[in-house]
DNA sequence: GTCACAGAAATTTTT
DNA sequence: TTTCTGTGAC
């Protein structure tokens, strides 16, 4: 006993006073306002460990995080602390804490599978990812004839975005359209009709989309039977990244902890960057009113960055209009000031980044400890080409996911259909792969399937169109084998293998670069070897898709070193020794797509703030002065850009300024370079004569 | 009904 | 560069 309390003291001794106050706070509601790099993860991990140490049953703790990766990291640290407390006397093996950890969506899935029946939801449901929702919207739009009004109807992606916003903000369709999608005002009625059909169809098909997971979780909490049962599961609920939750999510917390007892939220209003997903900064600002008796603990000591970097980032965020004021400070007072890098164009920017990254590596900073951050996924394309040419390994996070590529979705459609034969989205996708089957025929076949209550045998008597007569029986055999009872001992990977054998010839006739795509399929198969439960595999891969190609490769090789390329959104919560923010020009940050109103612009400011605060020791902010308009006839057409409006004089005072062009180049080099440009220019001008 | 091709249009961030 | 829409052949 005595020895144990000594060691908890030692463990807590690693924390500064506010961190410690937060970690050891009692059961009343707690809001930790944690600035960038202030040891938020450490504090939260210590809090969980402290709760367990104080006697809370780990399986009665719910830890909600933004990604599953964040959840895994947090639990790993909790376990490490617990092991420390036990003095290595065993007991806390990795993965043994049994804390409920995951994203809102994955926890929703678990709860709904278990309690869904109490609100008349089938426990066997499939999850539609964003692309699936869009596909369903598209086919319903055609069925309803909404595209035939002469004017063009909003695209499927826009429809899905509007729908999701309505659900997540819990406001009326009219309001959402007026505020966020004014150009769709004329389609108000059509959209209403479409959304009604969408809701009905999901019900018939036993499918839930991402938003449904949250909506039905709330329904569970509101239900007189299920609500208390769910609430009874948890003594403590902790939420990370609270600034990026939406109204619906805050209501879920209220439903879980109506009186706020056992509730902890952690976040930083200055880092709220997900309003496009209906996240609202109001959640964190209003938390104390929503949960009376809240203790607010601010964390302001930054352990990540040097003071010179913080000075610049503090000035970026100081211009924000509404925020919970806090000034971050660090006792790492020495260090280089951030560098503003002036590049003539994008190629020079890429050059600069590659050179500088390699120079850092020479100094002993591994590639893995360096990152290049950008606003939009395509901003890194030129850099990717340059890195590939110079054999610099890199991983890219964010942007188009592996799972969203057509061939992967094709392969998974077979499995999804077998898993839930009512899943019309999967069925349609699969059927369209067959020659001679188009949207009309596929629609009829799906209808027949649904009428038969999802019995695949409904297709036994189908007469396929001539081009598919040969392949049809083998498809039916495949589906029956996958759906058969003897599959109990089958690994998901083995199932995928069977599908792949059937699918390969279809893929080869349908897509270019078949070899590369087939490799992807093999990797997916590899990934699936860890799963024996098909439903779980499908749910997990949908809710938490592998975020980079490399994630497929299983265990990372230890000496594998690579540069990180990431969208700013995907960089949330992470940190690197050296950070390069590229394309810091107006139009990119803030994005031209997001300068509609002041709130959007404020969010773009926070985005730049998030990017810059990822850096520990070195920070480079690059901007190309000139952009070429690619693709069109005149290859020399270009425009000049302005430095991002958020990098004001005030901020620049804290920075060094540099040009990307190497200064050491002697005059001869300079001359030859100029001559080169001139020759190219002359050639272009000659071409322009035609 | 399906498919292949052509031309036009749009183009962020993600559970 | 991808995605959508329209057209015409089978």
C-alpha cells in the first residue's frame, strides 16, 4: 500500500501542476483546455491510469478519440503507466486494460450491434462509407428522375454533403441550403424527395451510413429501455479533440452523462478545423454551461516547440476573432526562428524542400522526424514527383484513400453482398461489373433480391444477358460458397482470395495498369489474414481505413525511414522535429473554396496555426510566387500569388526570410541558368505564333 | 438496354 | 485529371 502510493506519486511527479490537477480531478465534469503541444495526450493517459489506480474498473471507462490510431496510442501509454505502477509485477500486459477505446463511430457500431434490437434495429447491418452513400444517392436520383428537369441537379457528392450537414447540425434542410449551399436553393423540393427516399432505402437494405451510427446511438440513449442499459455500462467518459465534435456528438455525451458525473473533455478551440463536417467550436466554449459544476483546467506550457516558433504561432492565432485566450510558452528558449521561404514557382519549392530535407538528414534528423504539410491533397503532387525521382522514400497521409479506389471497392462489394444480401449498393456495384448488365438490369435484379428478403437464391432463375451467360453460373457458385455454412473455419483472407480469382479477368478487361491494381488486391488480402469475422473486418475497414498505402504492408520494418507528407487535417495531434508548410499562398491557405464568410476564413487561420504548431525545432513556411495554369494551350500562362493573408507583418517579424534559390551558385551558373530559361521562353514564343 | 466515345465541367479537408 | 452527360451504334 505504502509502496504503491509512493509510486503513484512518482508517476504523477512527471506532470506540471495544472496537468496534475486535471489527471487527479474527481468525478465532477472536467474540461481541459489544452493548447498545442501542452502534453494533452500525457495528461489524458495519466488521468485514465489514475482512475484505474483509484479503483475504477477499466472496462467501465469509455475513451472517445478522433481516430483509432489515437485511441491505440493512448491505451498504449495508459498500459505503460500501469505497468510502471505495478513495478513490473505483471498484470498489465499490452492490450489488457479493456478500456472502451475508439471513435464515436466505432463505439456506436459496438453499442448498436449489442443493443440495436431494443430499438428495432437489426443487429446485422452494413455500414455505408461516404462513397457508398453517394452511390446510393446517385441511383435514387435517377430512379426519381431528378436529373431530367432540364437543369442540372446537384451532383451526388453535393447531395450527400447537404444530407450529412442536415443530420449533423440537426437543422432544417431549408436552413442548411440557405446558409451553406445557396446555389442549390432551386432544388430544395427535389432534395427533400431524394433524402426521404434515401432514408427509406437504407432501412430496407439494413444499411447505416456514418451519420446514422450517431443518430441511432442517440436514439438508443433516448429509449426508456436501452438508454439506462447503455448508461449503466460506463462510470467515466473521456473525449479527446472535443473542439472537432458536432452538436449531435455533444448530445451523445449529455445522454451518456446527464449530470456530467465522470465526464472529461479535452480540446483546444484554437485548433478546431472540422466545421465542414459540422463540428462546432460552440461545443467546447459552451461545455461549462451545458454541464454545470464544470472545472476548467487550462494547459499553457508547451513542451513541443522552441520559444521562437511559439512566438510566431502565437501571433498567427492572436488575430483570431473569437477564442479562449491563452498564450503558450516554452522553456526551450533557444532555437532557430521560423523561416519564410520565398520561391519563384512550385518547382523551386519542391527543389528546396527536397534539398533541405536531405540536409536535415545529414545533420542526423531522420526522414521520419520531418513532415511536409499542405492544405489540399493535390498540393503535394509536384513534390511527390521530385521525391520519387530522387529516390527519397515517403508516405502520404490524407487525400484519396486506398479503399476508395475502384478496384478495391469492387472486390469488397462481393464480400459485403454476402455479408448482407440486402445491401443493394454492394449488389449493384458487383452486377455492373458483368458484361451486358447496366444500371437498369442491375436495378431490377436488386429489386428481386429485396423482395425475396435478401435470399440470394432469388437469382437462381435469372436469365442473364447473352454476354454474361457463361460467367453467371460461376458467380452464383462463388456467392453460394461464400455464404455457405461451411465457411465457419474460413479466414476472411481466404474468402477474398476466391473473389479475387473470379474478379481478376474482369479487372483486366476494365482498367489500365492492371498489374498495379492486382498488387493492391493482394495487399488487401494480406491485411485480411488477421480477421476471421467477416462482418468485423468490413466494419473496421470502413470505419478506420488504412490511411496510407504503407499501412497495408503489415508490420513496419524497423529501419524503414520515410518522409511524411500529410494534409494539415491528417496531421492533427502529431508532431515532428522539422516541419515544412508548403503553398502558403492566398488561395491555398486560405483555400479559395473557403473564403465565403468570416467563419470559414477563421477556420483557415486555425488550419495554418495547426500546421505551424506541429514543429518542434525547425519550421519552414514556403510559398511560390508564381503559379502556372496547367493543361491549357498556353504552357507559359501564369499568375502571381500573394503570401497568405494570415502571415501578417506582425508574424513575419518573428521569422527569418530566405529565397529558395541556392545562394552559393556562382555567376557562371547563374548565367547558364538564365540562358536556359531564355531559350525555353523563346521556344514557347515561337510556338505561340501559330 | 448496354457500351464506347467525346466533349464539358469542376476541382478541399474526412469519420 | 477525373467525373458527368449526351450521342449513336449494336
